[in-house]
C-alpha cells in the first residue's frame, strides 16, 4: 500500500471515488456531500496545487485526502487553541465503501500527521459533519480535540471542527 501525490491524470479516478462515496453516504442518510460538493472545479484546483494524496493498493485507488495550508472561510469564527500557529488543513478525506472499516482512514490520518511534522506545521485542523459518529471517533482516537462548531450556509446541521497540536 502507498500514499502518493495525485497528478492531473488521476482526475477521473478521483471523481469516480468521490461519486461512489457520495452515493454510499447519501444511502446512509448523510447528504452533506452531493452533486454540488465536492465539485470538479475544487478537485481540479487541488490537483493544480498538488494537495491531493491518493491511497493506492496494487494501483487501485482506495482512498484520498486533501492537505492544504489555506484556511477555509468558515474556520475564521472558530476559537482555535493557538491563532499564531502554522496549521495544516485536512479536507475531503474519502475511503471507497468496499474498503471502509479496515483502517485505511487511520492510515491517511497518520500520513497527514507525518506530512505536517515533516513540513513544519504545528497543528492539523479539520471539520466533520456532526452526525457522522464514525468520523468523529476516528479523529478523537487520533488525539484530535473539538475546537468549535460552524453552520455551512447550505446545511442546517453543524460541522464540528477538530484540532490536533503536534
């Protein structure tokens, strides 16, 4: 198994992974990812910036994550533990439904942790759709701590922001 930086040639594979994950989430009652988000323009922008990483096993893409130093607008209202820190933002983590529950998400979080440490970041920040108990447990078990809530303009249910100090 390997985690590699995505390239332009991986766009179709990424969009397929996201589509399968969106359908699975929607079937489970989680509608925060849909045909509008994540959108192709955001994915293409992430590819251009080199911020998408793919988890592959024998050349099969089983998951992805975006790691960025750009703070989302919604995060500006959160009372983070240290406003002077150099944070890494973890976004759009997805594991193909066929391979969920076997530790691949934990591998991506560990990758993000190592990436942050190796590149001089001193914390990792992210958000989770609040009804997603499995995702929240994943991060809490990896020493992330709840930092606050925000409401996206298109969602009535809040997102929980998490932070891990490195």
